[in-house]
């Protein structure tokens, strides 16, 4: 279960990073 939670967190982190990068590319203000 610990490994599963870790993987879920990593996936969520990656998704957030991708969203931030896309926002920055579009010129929208991103989180600091």
C-alpha cells in the first residue's frame, strides 16, 4: 500500500508539473 500511495503521489506531481508547464507556455500566470 505504501508503494501504491507513493506512485499515486508521483503521478499527481507529474500531472501538476505538466499543467504548470502548459500554463506557462500559454502565458497564463502560474503558481510560484
